[in-house]
């Protein structure tokens, strides 16, 4: 009945069929050109291309429309026939090329190579492989099923090999090899005489000792096994709906987060660690973070500021936390040298019940200022290839442009806290010392290797990976969750 009604309707209203075809193609085109890696997909956004496809197919039920006739010519039809082969080919080709690129990104040359290999492979498989499986006469069951079993067995063996061996510059995965070390960070969590778990206070000297790694102990397989981060869900625009809230389930609709965390990507990068600690301490924490140049409460306020301020006024948290990339130079002029911290701090203080923690930033590496999960991994790999050893690993100085700005702006933050007598409610917590060590001659160098698993702790020029964030667990336990010191 549905088909009959559709045919009758479109036969009587051919112009509507043309309009529906255009709307369908337009929906697909909008999704193709406007959706990018920041789009929450799959999700409700997937409806646009799906509905567009349904509209276009529906419009062709009673004969081809003008657009339908164009897609019925030889070239589009041939592309359509081989599209499934192209879909199957493109992904393994893409993965292999990304691994061969060392930094995980495809340059123009690799993209062209990938397109050519995918197209040639899909055409050959469409012409010579697919016909064998479409006909029982050409491939009877007694041949088809053994071939399928052999194929899956081969794929399974390759998966095992890919797990234990490196393929190209970036490994698919391998067991971690720990660096021999006499200390373990878990030893710094002790049980006192009363039976409570407490934290040993880490002085700057102890931190230097804990995180300094001899170059002779650094291994390339550990470097290549270094991780990225898992931060997308902590981005306000990626989490749905609204802010990402962690910790125990709410008791009722008015059980708002008692801790609110603001900031940009430097807020997101601590998300997994704080999520874990929130569950440990049974504290509800709300994240309002966003990638890029989202400073805190500039004047005049933006729509982003208004949204965050509305959350603060509604939740009235006991504690507000601010993480940010203080030395950033990628944003407008207000971020941050001429930033009005007095204005921002006043808004935060008036909407926070107990205290405000302003965390400092980590030092930046002197490499390309590009966000990437593999940028530092590529930098260390290439430097090792050029030098033939890891002697450089403890001689990397912080970025010459970013570091002075970080120090100056963090000093400015502390001066504003002191000048406005915020010291009873505001506290500045520095992080840089966990990633810097003095070389004995007054110079500071970065410590970018974790001494307990041998992996890198940075993913790119200014972002820590999951291992780097884990280095701050003890500090976060003390400062954010008030765990006792021994």
C-alpha cells in the first residue's frame, strides 16, 4: 500500500518529487561539508544524512528526477557498485599510513597514496573477488566456508602479531616494560597509626628524585607505547546533554555537583583522573570545559560566559576549580596577559560557597604548537634517530616563549589573590615543579618520561597524556579532595 501511494503521489506531483530529491541531496551535502571531528557522531546529528538519503531514494520511486538521472549515468553507477569495496579498503589503508607517518597524521602525499591504493584495490576486488562470492556455481559451499575460516583465522593471527610487535613507527600495542627503579609512588601512600590512609608530603627535592630517569634506562619500545588522552567526553560541546558530571548518582533532582571545574583543553586533560578520584571519594564533580581559547569570564561577557555563570548560580558549589593554558598565544588579545582577573575572581567568589582553587599550568615543550596524541612521541623518535641515543631526554628545556609568559601570568594571578584579600577562600596551586628538575647549575629541564612504566608523559607541546596526569594524583587527592597528609 505504501509503495502504491508513493507512486501515485509522485506521479501526480512530479515537482514535489524534484523538491524532495533536492532536499535529500542537500541534507547529505550539508553533513558531508560541515561535519568534522568535533561533531558528536554517532548521535542525533546522524539523522541529517540518514533522512536525506531516505528522502532521495523515496523521490525516485515513480521514475528518476532530474538529479536522479544525473546519478544514473555510467560513472556514478560504477562508483556505487564498487562503493562497498572502497569502504572496506580505505580503513586499513588509512590505519597503515597513519602508523607509517610516525606522528599519526596524514600529509598531502600520504593522502594521495591512500586514495590511489584504496581505489585500485576496490576496483580489483570488485572485478575479481566479489563475483566469486556472489554465485554458488562459481564458489560452492564446500569451498566458500573453508576459505572464510582461513580468512578469519589469518586475521586473528595478524591481530595477535600486531599486539606484540611494532608495525611501522607507531605501535598498535605491546606489553609495557618497566624501568628498574627502587622507589614506587604507591609507597608514598601510607596507613597511619589510626588506620586512615594518608599522603606523604612531597618536597621539591623528593619530586626531582622520584621523576628523574637516567637516559640509559629509556627504551624505544616504551616510548612508542606511550598513550594519548581520553578527554573528549569532558568537553561541554561533546558531552550530551550539557556538562559532564562524574561521581556518585544524584540523590534527587536538586543534588547538584559540589565541585565545578572550568577551563579549556587543560581542564579536559585531567578529566579521567578526577573522574576516578570523584568515585573514590564519592564526590559529585561537574565539568564545564571547552577546547580552544575559552578564557574565564571576560568583559563584556560572551554567551559561553553567561552559560557558565548560570551554572554557577544554580549549583552554588562548595568548590570551584580553574584549569587553563596560561601561556597560550593562540587566542584573542585578552587571553591572558591583559586579562581582568579581578572581574573573573569576583564572579567566581560570589557564586562559590567554600573555596576556589586556581591551578597553574605545566611547562610547554619547544616543539610544534599543534595538538596531537603522537607529537611528542614523534619528536623523541626523530631526535633519537638523529642522535643514536637518549642523552637528550634530560636536557630538554621548556619552550622559550611560553615559559616566561606562564611564569608572569601565574605571578599575576597570585598577586591578584593577595591584593584583593582572597587568601582565605582562593588558593593558587602550582604544577610545573612536577615536570621540571634543576640541573645543579641554575637551569631547569623537563622530565617527560615516567619512571615507573617508561612511557612519555606529554602527548604534544603543552598537553599531558594519561600518564602525565597520573603524576599529579597525589597532589589532587590533597588539594581537591582534602586527603590527609601524614
